[in-house]
C-alpha cells in the first residue's frame, strides 16, 4: 500500500542544512529497501500561495494555508506492506530529533 509521509516542523530547523547528510542517507535507505516512490523538499512557507473560492470569486493570498510554528517542509511517497511498516519507516526521519513531526496518510488507489 502507498502512503504519503508529510514532513512538518520548525522551518528554521528544517531549512538550516545541518541534517542534509542524514536526509540523503534516509532517502537512500528508502530507495535501497524498495520503499521510495517519490518525494520532494518544499520551499519555505513564505513562498506559498493560497487559493480559495468565496461566493464564486477566487481569493489568492500570499503565505501558507495555516500560519503555525510547524510548517510543511516536504514529503515522501512510499510503498509499505501496512501502516506498521509505514510508521517504522517514518520514525527514522532525521527531523524528528529536532521536535519535528510526520503525518502518515494512506493513498487511495485510482
């Protein structure tokens, strides 16, 4: 089953470059284990654009959907046998040591 691992945390810690090597190792481990299906690092939330509809009118605003301390910093699309394996893979993400979080979302087959 496919899962989306949403990486969130303090942007200053996610983008400080101190865990670049650890992220490279983590990504390589996912690929070696044949679990990696995709993933990307996101630019800072200051570069986000949010789109809404209000009464049929499009509203476009600068910034993220939610203004919180923890921001979405990237994602991995993985293949795992079940949620237990997805949790095991997610628990190895380097940013967790800095207080970051991972949201695991199962993917609908289309």
